[in-house]
C-alpha cells in the first residue's frame, strides 16, 4: 500500500525485514522514544479462528452512560477470578463524554468463567465486540 501510493508524505513504521521484502526505503531507524515501547500486530479475518493455545483475550465494549457502569463490568472480572491485564478508553466518534473501553485479560475461551463473562458482557453492554483470542508472548 505504501509503495504503491508513490505519494510524497506517505510512510509507514515497519521492521527492516519488511522494508527488504517490499523494497521500501528506510528513512529513520529506532523511531521509538521509549525503550519499553512495544507494538502489537493483529491478523484480521471475516471468520473467527480459535487456537488451542490461546491464553489471552481482547474485547471492546460500549457501556451505558450511567453511574457505576464501568465498576459493574470490572467487578465481573474479579468475581470470576480473571486477571485483567489492560484497560484503555477511547472517545467515541461524534459524542461528548462517551467512550469505548478496550480490555485485555488472561483466559481461555473454552473455560466456563470466560464463557460466562463474555455472555454477560454481550447481554449487558450497549455494544460488545470480541476482538480475538491469542497466545501471549
């Protein structure tokens, strides 16, 4: 996509091997400003694939704009004994003070406690999106 664009001002951040594969010119190396930075790459598919060794799950939810809605969701993780490893909020498009919440947690989709959580979230959230299950590195 970047190379085909052949447009001034179009660039990407990628590995040196990626530049070699696609014939890209490296403009600058080590562009991070923090040695603890990390990048996560995802594969997107129309069909869901669940892998046997997946032990981490990512989801996105929109919650009702009411007192305690995030607290109720967080309590579910604790009650079910699931370790929440990341929580991020992102503002939603054209609304003020409404957010999408992104969760990463440890678990396997074949475990009863994970099935219970996902089912409850799907029923209780304004919007629920299962982003994927994968092996944490």
